[in-house]
């Protein structure tokens, strides 16, 4: 397979599905989702992307724990019927599971038995070019579900039946606009962010009325003329500057502030868009009432490596230097583990350190601005190499924080490097606009590397690594979940295994081989006193591309990871 083939694999449009809700019977006694429930979710439910608004990916359930996890066994499985990357958490609301898949499906399942209630199938346009054919979940509000689609619509469904209640076009998919995220619901607002940075779009975050789909506000991640930060762009570069906001934000309910991660600048070489390029590769603090930008922190300026920072930072109260810091913690794609302080009016830099090896940064100044080594910054007309690779130290898969151990668990990748020759070419609407030829992208592993994926445990208060588990023959490309049972769950490897580690020591305690590779995040839920662990297995998109480009082509490790989505649900043997 050529580099062009691996880069474009999976980007083509799939056969359309008719937008229908096939029902095996409506859901009885559905529990409406309120703002109070989202702010204080019951321990047994998982209704937000990372369970809670703070994005910690932590479950307080502890029936399954470090002493008995060896007895974890599958209790049911459910095949989704489609291929490509399954990246959504299996969301659970009082015994009902909602699963989204590639191809625009939403499936309602009995979370105890695995029986299907109903299935929504979206009709996707024949000419849709799916750069990332995936979805990361539905937002929940009252008795409705909200789906963001790859043809750039927001759709409201009746949670009991799957019936379409409204359908709002957000932008034009023909111009490279699309969405893959789980909408964030705050006070009856359905908040989404647009994708398409590699197609020369201008990123945004927008809110819609949960009742009728009316647009309430739209905030562009790249400031226009007369807006603060516009002077960090030259000429008309801002109009096509990227800055996609394609992952779900986190929410501070006390200050009523949304923290949203923003993607890389476009095209890739910084020389094509001189300046710091606000607000690319940043975190924005947004007012959910009107979308106003309260403040921001830019992780790195003038991005030239495709290092977006769309995974929103976790909100954690840290004890550091004798005081409590209301922090934002973000292990970045730029290989820096960021600790920031959030205040009502400003985001302060606290600390930052590399969590994987990098030759791009010489250090970080006192304001939190990385110091670039120009020898490893891509330019036009010259090949430049850099470490880590395009996929960075950690891509979009989420880290987790354990409120019990005080540690952050990072799905990291080490010993991968990259490089390319920058070029300046005109933008053609709806087509890839990378700033380099796909076949010119060089991806390689470091000579003598003995492993690639790393599950890391860090103390964010001290900056010390507590433990690390290495994966000798695979990348690690899956989100992490921590539980009060002193457990850390993660998939993400090419051997198709789902694993549980001891949260304090890193000891591997349990593993289960699944049908495919796992990219999505584990969840934990409870029904009638029984705790369950659930995950979607379904390899594809970036995990498959890393496998093809780096693991197979560079180091010769053949791993035929079959595609096909299956929901796996586990409980303790009785």
C-alpha cells in the first residue's frame, strides 16, 4: 500500500442508508435528562461523553475492583452491522444504552440484555467525502437525543422511538464541513463544533435550541476583521485557516464556562500562514449563553505539524504548592503535558513538560509559550523531519483522571517520527488541502525502538510519572477510563485486546480479546446492583492508518485487524 493509499483509505463515501427509525418497540418509562442530572449524574449512569462535565472519564462504581476484575466476563454482545472506526462511548440512561456508529446510525439497546429497541439510519449523500467516517455519541436532553452528522447536520430524535423531530443544516458538506463529535448539552442548548481543517475551512462552535433546532449563536475559532486576535493572521489566511473544533467540550458549572479544544492551522506548513494564528491549537473559554470568548490559552503557535489540540482539557482541583488550583489538565498532541489554571477571566500557565520525546521544542517560556527549534519546523520547498509524528504524543483519544489515586492516565505513543516537504497550492473547495503531497508524508519509527504504545500514569500536581506500561508491537490509540475500583480500562492496540490495569501500580490484571481493535472509550454503568463495563470494538480511521503507515510498513509487524463494530458488555461471574 502506498502512502497515498493509506492516507486516503477510508475517506471515500459509503453506500447510503435510508433515514429511518426501525423499531422493535418503544422504550417504556424513559428517564428525562435534566440540567440537574447532567451536573450531578447518578453513579450508575453515563450520559455525557466522559460521564461528567469535567471530562475526567471517572466512574465512582467499585463493585468491579482490582481484587476481582480477573473474574470479569462477557455477558452480551451486539453487532452494529457496519465497518470503520467505532469511537463512541456506549451511553447509558437508567437501563437504556444509546450507541452511535459510522454511517450515521443511532441504536437504542436494553443495557441489561442487549436487545434492540430501535435503530435510526441516516441517509447520507452519494457525493459525501468522509474524511473521518465516524461518530462519538448523542447528546441527551429531556426526552430527546441529538446527533451531529458527517453531512453537517444536527438531528433531534425522540429517545423513546428514534423518530426524527427536527433536522438542521449547519454548514455545507460540499465545502469540506462535517461533524463527528457528541454534542454538548448545557441548559437546553445543543452545542457542536465543526470539522474539516484539512479541507481549508474556518472552524467554529455553534449552539442550537434543543426544542426546535434554531441556531442561537456561532463563534468562529479564527477571529474575523475587527475581532481580538485577528492581527495574528496575515491577509486573507484567516478565511481558510482551519481551527476545527471537532471534539466535545467540557463545562464548569460553577462559573458557567465551556472549555473547548481547537484544532491545527491550515494548511500544515506555518510558512503558508505567518503569525501566531489565534485561536488554532488552543483551548477557548466560552460563555454558553451567547458564545462569547471569555479567554483562551494557545498551546503552541503557528502550528506546522498537524498537531491539533481538540481533546478538551480535564477540569481538576489540584493541590499544588500549598494551594488548591482550579486546573485545566491536557496531555497534548504536541507532546507536552499541560497544567493550566482556570479563573473567571483568565487561563494561567502553571506547568508543562514533555511526556514523550520531542525534538520540536527547546523549552517553554514563563508565559507558557513553547520555544520552537526551527530545524524541526516544516517549511515550503524543503523536507523537514520531526518527533513525534503527525499523530503526536497523544491524538484525540482521551486521558482519564482518578479521583481516588489523583493520577492522570495517558494513552501515549513513543518512538514515532515524521516529516514532509511543504508546498503552497491553491485551495479547491471540498478537497484535501494539506500543504504537502500525501505521498510525500514520511512516517518512521526510531531505530532500535523496543515499544510504541505507552499507558502512562502521571501525578499532575508534581509532574512525576508514577508508572508506565509499554506495548512492544502496537500503537496505543484508544481512550482511557478510570474507576473507583482502582482500575484503568483501555483498548487501543492491534491485538484486539481490552485490558484492565491496577490504577496504583500499572499491573495488568485482566484482558479479553474482542472481534476487532478498540478505538472508543470504556464506560461503566449499574443496573439493579450489578456493575457493567461496556466498550465498542471497531477498528478504522486513524488507528488503521497508523497501523498501515508506521507499524506495518516501517517495522514489519503484520497485524490484520478485522473491521466491524460490536458492543461488548462485561460483568463479574456469578
